[in-house]
């Protein structure tokens, strides 16, 4: 049996597919599992032991199609469900003159539109992970409840000397970055938060977050270590794994932290947990229950929130109340109490 799974992007979305990968492989241990994703995201799954092969999409879909045509897939499990993923299914079926079994899931786009535009809360109280498994009933695959996976290649594991001596015995990981500006808390809020946390801190993010991280680090250059842009994704994941707790936006590192079963304090701006992308720990999250080690911080009862299921470069209303009104002292109090 050959099974093709499709999820093009992004970091967090791909991590959220890992229970599907694991449960299919455990149900059908002799099956070959292939995964299609964007070339820039292939490294996320490179150490996943359940996958036989990763196929990548660059700018042109034709080389990918030629590669996939060399295989003879029995099933396509579409975890992205867009025009390109359906086109892949169409081409493979035409080439082999067969009806490859196609399995997808309900993206609930109409319900998300109703929520973002009309503020009608008609989304189910469940993670996107649990929605994936509804479609998998067709091949008798069920959720094992073990949560997400993230596998770090051996050569990407950090050594003790990669972090300052002041942080060797424990620290708070603060993921300050985000793919969209409306998912990110302003630097002034991070400064107030980091001042109030009474423990060593590692700031995580990409090169684009380095300037903001430098500003935050000036609070205390010994207690706060700026790791933004210094480590790749696997190395940043290892920092997450070593941390005592994680403070993060709605971003990929949040889902990686959930894969390691870390205590997470997540900060929500223009997006909402109701979209099904909250930290997922497995069966603790069934029926919409937030797991005991997950704490959500958001400004409720804003008439403009959520404004998008993804995010914007700037607040459409110009006030950015969803982040400006976040009570960071409450977050710091929770972090200090958990660590003490």
C-alpha cells in the first residue's frame, strides 16, 4: 500500500498533521507513507521515522508531478484541500486511469467566514487534528490520543555551551515572532512582560525579529538571552524542549511546544483558538477542553475580533486593541507562579 499525504504549509500546520502520519503508520505498518509539502518546509519532517519519502513543491508544480507519477499511490490524503492539492489528485488519476481513493477533511471555510465577517460563532469545539480523523474513518484509522510529534535530527541538538551559563539550569522560552504582524504583541508589551518575569529568558524568532529582541534584551543583558536568528528551526525546537515553560503567539513554535508537552502560555491577537489551532496535547483536548498545561491569553468581547483566520500586516481598524489591551502582568504572574 502506498499513501500520499499533502500539506504544503506552514510550520504549525505541518506539525498538526503528525498525529495523522503516526496513526496511519501504526495501523498499516507495511504501508509506504509519502508526504508532499513546500520545499522550504521539508526539513520540518526530515527526521520523522514514519515517513518513507518527502516530495517537495517549489515554484513550478510540473517537476513535482513528474516525480509523483513514478509512484503508484493507492490513497491520497489531502490535508490542505486547495486547488493545487486537488490538481495533483486529478493528474495522478488521469495518468493511471484509476480512481485513487481520495480522503480530505472539512475546512469549514464558510463557518470561518461567518465568524470573521459576521462574528457568528458556528465552529465546532474541537482541534483541526480531530477534524482530520473524521475523514480517516474511511480507512479505519482512529486517533491514538498521543498528541503531536516533532523529531529533532541528532546533529541539530544543542550542547550546553550553546546557551549562556546563566540559563543552563532553566529558563522561559519566549517566542516573540509570528508570520503576520497582527499575531504579534508590540515590543513595549514584551518589555513590560519580560521585566515582570523573575527567571532567565531566551527570546526565540527569526532574523526579522532580531532588532525587536535586541530592544527587549536591554532590560537585562544577563537574564535575557537573544537567540533570534542565531539558530535554525530544529535548534530552536531543542531550546523549546529544554525550557521550563513557553510564552508564545499563535505560531509554529507554539505547536512544537505542544508536541513536547510543554506548559504553554499562548497570546492571541487577531486570531482565536476557536479556529481549531490551539495547543494540542491529544485526548486532553477532546470536546474543546484546553489541556491542563495550556493557558490562553486574549482580549474577549472585541467587536472586531477575529478579523482574519490568518492575519494582516497591520490592524485594519488602526487601534490593534486585540494586542494593545492584553494584560501582560497577568501573564507574568501566571509564569512566576508556575515556575515557583
